[in-house]
C-alpha cells in the first residue's frame, strides 16, 4: 500500500460548547437563567445515564448555613453511600427549616408559613463532588444514544428534543430496564474545525507537483457545509461509541455509500477525526465499546478500500493504533 499524494489531509471536529440537563428538567420545561441562546445552537446531543443519586434523609445536618450528609446511589440494586460536608446552603427569604421527602431527590427550605423557598437537588450536588469520592461512578455516564436536533422555526433545543420519538422511547425503556439509573441529555456545539495535514517525504511515486498543493487549498476553501459537518460528527460518534439505542452507522460507517461522506470523497479527503472533550465539566463518557474517558478521539480511514495509505500512514512506519476502516 502506497501514498497517492505526498500530502494527505483529514477534516477534524471537536466540541466547542457543552450543556447538560437531566431528563426530568427537560420534560418539566426547565430553562436556564442564562445561556439559552448557546443551547439553541447545539445540534448534536447525547442521551446518557448514570446511577441516580438521592439524599439519605436521616444523615442530613444543617446549621442554617452549611449542609452535610450522605448521597446514595444503587448499582444492580445494591446501595452505595458517599459523604459530603459543609456545602453552603443558607436560609434565605425567611426560610427556617429544611425538609427532604420521598423520593429524596431534593432538599427544600421552608418558611414559617410552610411555603417552599429554595432547593438543592441531589443530582447537582453529586455532580460537583470530587470524582474519587464515589470511585468515579457519579461523574461517569454511559452513552445510550447519539443524535441530531436540527432547529425548525423558533422552537428551543429542549422543545425539539421533547418531541423526539427516540427520546421518549429511551425514557420508557430505561425506566423499566434500569430503574436505578438517571437519564441526562448533553448538548454540543462543534465549532472547533481543523484541517490536519501530514507529509510523507519518503513516499515513492506519490504526487508531489503543483496539483498536490492545489488539492489541499481546495479543501481549505471548500470545507463541508454545516449540515454535512453535523452529519459526519453524528455518524462518527455513533460508530465510535456504538450506543445501545443507535442502529444506523453503528457498524457500517465509514462507507462511501453514505451521503454523509460524499463531500469528503469529492475533495479526496483521506481521513476524518471527531473529538469529544468533557474535561471542562468534569464528566467522563463510556459505552460497552469504549472505556471511560473525558476525551475521546474517533479516527476514520476513508481510503483504505482504494489500497492507498491515508493520513494515518507513513512509509516504513506502523499505522496509528485504533483507526476505524472504511467498509464497502
């Protein structure tokens, strides 16, 4: 197998913005205090799950300003508990007491008239605890589904998802199959776009004249449009994670039969890289196909069926590990 061109290149995409909400927040019509305009720009979403956190009500201690106690969660029906201490949760607006009632997902403050004032949710507190406290369980999410939420009219991203039939199906099935888990939705923008190039000076017979440079410049000037980019990102993440509820692209991507990759074929792109980074929010993603990490790189060879070296190959060297090959 030889290089066709001295210079090979790959399109690369990485998330530039991440938002997360629980399924309960989504279905109850929750809207953020700020940042809705950014959420509405998100067109890739991941439905994921983790053990559902809840408060151990009898463990709670509150001195009017600081809250301490335990958060519980279950794995295969077995309860586990983690401690938290001195979380700032002050009595405000005339509140005088706290209550945590079944199913123990929320602590509310109440005033003397018995009215609810402010609350703290177990899912939020569990998310900001140091990961090592729960052996990295509460910050670790299993990827169940990857999809697009393309905007239509003036509907918010949350409204688009609420009406998505697949989302409704996942909520129903997970409630039956994994009742101890909590479903969350992560939304992403992918505005970090790169054109990666690699040059192989030892390649013999490879194209090295002006047409090589012209080809690269054409790729820079004519990148895939937004719709094509989103489709490639979606397909790349599905093939990489192989989520439980995805079928399309799970094993047949990359394939040049997919319209998703036609723009790459026309521009003679030899590889695709899709990166997902959640290090800024302290969470990791995993699936039955991929180990947990806060940074995932899905690398695709788009020209192996042409008996041709791609972006990931160099003359006389071993190929990059973990590269996913094109299928017929």
